[in-house]
């Protein structure tokens, strides 16, 4: 008994250590964004919100933020449509190659992003499509589809098919059933999937580098600015801002469909 | 009493809905066509074009892509600095995967089997936030922690220990990668552990299995698929990353991702970049085939 108590205490210490490891970097980056000094050194001696105002008035930051929002919105819309269609198609249907579809959808997230990036770049160059907002959207939608798919499939698995049959038996048309039965049941799963897809797209840098050309999305601006190392206090503020603002959709999604679902949204397909 | 067919009862059954409801194959085909078309036309076709591009070359005089098939790029990859870079990348990916597995397993176990409902929910959110937090922010944070004037050196100096000075080294890359992919390892292990019926653990104890025996003979084998699933992410994502080496790595931190990035974006050699991108694909396909054999996909 004493030994198991000791093991348990050790286990909880391990948990505390991992939690510390998970959160110290996030807290550090937020603290540094309020550092008044131009050179990052610990401990922080004086505090300021000046860098947030610098970032807010920076035209480059603004335009790249706007491009990120545009790309994420369009990619999310495509992912919503294609991801839920795939979920409805796979759900309950039993056919050969059904598991392969789930595997295919997760592939852009499970394979290194750089492969999707180089593949799309080769294809765009080969076909002669110039890089634009749309090439970014195509890349993002491809890896966002699975997030919506996972959310909708998880929800469909928990809803009974008798509801749809009852609706049809009572004479509802397919569209009526969709409007009054299907959409209300999957609504929160759709919203959650959309929020997560948006977050995934908004933050993406690896694929985007190969599909954006000379345009800057916000992550590409951040990446470039860190490498140049010339406006680091401002970068700190932008990075901390992105970090905090991204928690909003994630927490809403967790509220809507449960944390368990959100942590697994970017995972290989779960048994359906 | 007569049974009135729905049609006769004055309600017109939409023939389209009726057909779709009855013929599942038709419904499935219609629903799956758009997403599958997207993946076929955009994703798989692009991958195919990339594979063909890897067999092309760049004409050194005109700097244009020459469409004559050649295995020249792969010869180039097999010689010079590339084998070292590939070896370094695979080694680092393996190291990161092992470190994450060690960190994640006890955490996931406590979360799945020991924590009360409320603590479990809190821990889930604690994994969820860093999992979905901004990728660049997470890497950037490690610069601030590991660099000379960073928080780690400061902590060590306060404790009177020698300064680790880990900034811009391969060790920094190892730490940063371990950090960013850790939640991807915790989640599937947690999922696998949570699904183990409590009766199995009781049976093991009843039959005289000590805690360690139960861990080795019951928990680990049943959690293995989850562990493999998590390792797909930690391994694969490390394999293709070029951002972490550029931001926290040092002089000898070039990974496959950097080689691809440099050849495509600064070197203007798309065919060589495409050939280099085939390397992680081959490694990952081998890895996925192995993972499928172990049943990693059934567990999730």
C-alpha cells in the first residue's frame, strides 16, 4: 500500500513537470511581449504595451493579417462543404476502401507539410498557375477538410438513423429532412470543425511558404521577421497576440463539442 | 381497413429523395464525389506531378526545367552532404519521438486512469491549448528561453549551476521539437489507455501481477497502438520541418526540410527539391505500413 502511494505521488509529480514544460514557453512569450527593453533579457526590468501599438499601426502586419483572415475564411468554407460531404458519404456506408478514404483525408496532416507544399508548388508551376490568394486557399483547404470531417463523423456516429427514417416516413423531402433534422443535429459539430479549421489555416506556415509566392500571410511575416531579427520587440507583440487570439476559437470549439473531441480533431481517423 | 400508400394520401413522395434513401450506393457516390475529386485532382495529382518533377533536371545554362527523364537528382541525394542531412533528420525524429513517448506515457496514464472526472477535464484542456496554440509562437518561445540572456541560463545562474547555453544548437532543436509535438503524443496514448476495461487490470492484480507486471504485460501492449499513432505525428512532423532548425538550430542543424526549402526557394532547383521531398515520403510510407500492421489505426 505504501509503495503504491509513493508511485502515485511520483506520477503526479511527473504530471506537474509535464504541465510546467507545456506552459512555461507560452507564459514566457506573453511576458516578453510586455518588455520595454529592445533587447530580450530576463528578468524583465520595465513593462510596456508600446509594442502592441507599434504592431497595430504597422501596415505590413495589417495587410498580412488581412490576407490570413481571407485565406482562412475561404479555406474553412471549402473544408466545411467537402469535409461534411465526405463524413455523410462514409457514415454508415459499408464499402470496400472506406478506411482508405479516411486515410486519404488525413494524409495532408500526417505527411510532413513540406510534401504538400512542394507537390502543390510543382503542380502550379507545371500547369502555369501563378501563386495568389487562391493557391494559398487550395493548400489550406486540403489539410483542413479532415478537421471538419472528423468533427462531423464523430457527431453522426452518435446520432440515430431512425430520426432520418422517421422524417422520411412522415413525408418530408430530402431537403426538409436536411433543414429540420440533419443540420440541427450536426450544427455544433460543424461550428466546432469550422473554428478548428480556421485556426489551423490561420496559423499555417510550412505549406503556405510554397503556395504564397511574394505575398505575406501573418505567419509568413512573423517567420521572416524573426529571421531578420530587426524588429523583435514588435514580433513579440504580434506572436503573443496570435497566441492569445487563437485560444478563443479553440476554447469555443471545446465548449461546443467537448475537449476530448477537440484534442482528437487533428488525429488519424477514429473508428466510425 | 385499407392501408393508404403515402402517394395516395395526397403526399407526393419526392422520387429523388426516395431513390437516395433506398439506394445507399447512389447516395454514397454523390456525397463522396466532390471531396474525392478535390483530393484526386489537387492533392494526388500534385503528388504525381512532384514525383515526375523529381525525375527532371535544371538546365545549367538556361536555368529552365529540362523535361528529359533522369535519375540524376537521386544520385545527387545519395552523395555529398545529403546522406548526412537525411541521417541527422531521421535520428532527430526518432529521438524526439522517444522523448515524447517517455514524457507522455505517465502523463496520459494519470489522466486516463487515476484522475477524477474534474481533474481529467482540466488536464484535457491543458493539453488542448498547447496542441492548438500558434506553432510559430511555440518555437519562438524557445529562443527566449534558451538564448544567452534567456530564462534558462538565468535560472541556472540563480541556482549556482553552470550555464547550459543551449541556444542555437542541435539540443535546442531536440527540445523545441519535443515540445511542439508532445500533445500529439499524449492524446492517442490517453485514448488507448482510457479504453482499457478496468476489469483487465483487476484481473492482473488478482492473479498476483505486481504493478510493474501489469504495466509491462497489460498496459503497455494495449497502449501500443496509441503510442504508434502518436509517433506517426511526432516522427513525420519532425521529418519535414524547416522552421524549427532555421529559428532555434545552429550551424550543423540542416534537416531534409531545409535542403528542400533552399533548393526550391533560393536555389531555384525544383526538380532536386522534389526528389528530396520523396525521401520523407518513402520513410513515412514504410512507417505507416509498419504502424498499420501493429493496428495503430484500429485503436483510434
